[in-house]
């Protein structure tokens, strides 16, 4: 399949100009004359250089890779149909449809973009973090940049002891059962050739603890509404987790809050300051 440079450039310009800064969680500023988003803003949202993105709109440069196209589609908040169209214009077959993909729906992104002062993340059905707010990064670390099976918190739980340090010891047994239970349910839903099955096989090979928990065949173990964290800088945090699910893509938006006036609330405010200082 060949790249349609003219069609790609026109589609990118049209979608960029149709978006307003508020649509993607950006400030408008006082001297904005551009219709819609600026090229540098789209490039930043897609984690690429402005020069690279600009050349695509100018019908120049190399054919973008599938990874680049996916990043642009997410940065422009494209729908699944628009994303697939973008892939075809760029000379690629669209990703296979079905659960487990990384493309986040525009509606969920619009909600997420308004949670800049709250710990929040978007995760897949395998516990892979796709997006984090800055305060979520301050709380749990950067989880978006993880690669391979380590993207899944269920995998990390059983193979990386450091993962558990952030969680209160009294919750460890329940969390281990929950991760194994969820993985078993995903295999039943997606089949023996699924990514969930691949993760389970890796864990059976690498973790004796997982083998013990897996042998119980538990299902239906759900997360507790209240999470207990032990943060290395601010100490113990008791946070309530609210979950918004996107059934079409099986993604979940997790939002963590503390009771106003509680010690956890004060520590969360302190963490927001520490996180902002770290980013600067």
C-alpha cells in the first residue's frame, strides 16, 4: 500500500485546525491567531519533533512508521474510524480491531485532559498504563514508558519486588490474588492465543508465587475501593479509586482522590508540589 501524501497532508491539516487547545488540555494563551492547534502543539502531543510533523503536512519527508501514525492519531484525538483512515493514507494497514489496543477514545481523552491536578491514569484490561497525569507520575512513577510484559502491573507484581514497595503490606495478598484472577478471566474471554495467555505463561515460568496463586483457579477477585500506598517521600496515603470504563476498547480511567481535610489529602497536596518541582 502506497502513501497518499496529498491526502495525508490535507487530512492532518483539517483535523489539526478542527481542534481547539481546550479540547486537548492546553491553555489558549493571549496571542493565538492560529485556527485550531499549532503544528508544534500537535507534535508535542504526538511526542515527535515539530519539523517531522510539519513535513508531513507539507507532503515531504519519509513515510511515517506505524508507531508514528499511531502517535499522531492519539495526539489528534482521532476516533477509531479516523485513526484507521490515517493509517491507510500513510500507506499502512490499520491495526486489528478488538479489545486490547492502545488507541484511547476521544471521549475518554477529553475527560482525562481535565484531570491535570488529580492522580489519574488510563489502563488497558491487562493493567498497562497508556496515559498518566503529572500527579499520577509523582505517585507511582512513569509507567507509560515501560516496554514488553513489564507494561502490565500484574506481571510486574510477581517478577519485580520493587513494584510492591509502593503498596501497604497488608494489601499484598489480596492484590496478588486479584491480578491472577483478572488474568484468568481475560484468557477465558480472549482465548489461548491472546496476550493475556502469553503473560500467564511467562509468569508460570518465572514466578513460584504466581504458580501457587494460579493453582487456586480463583476468579471474580475485584480491587478494593480504597487503595493504601506507602510513598517514599510523603508516607502513607489512603486514596479512593473511581473507575470509568470504556466497554468498546476495554480501557479504564482510574481517578484517585483523598477525603478533604484528611492526612492523606494534605500529603497528596504536598506530592503535587514535589512532583511539579521534579518536572521543573
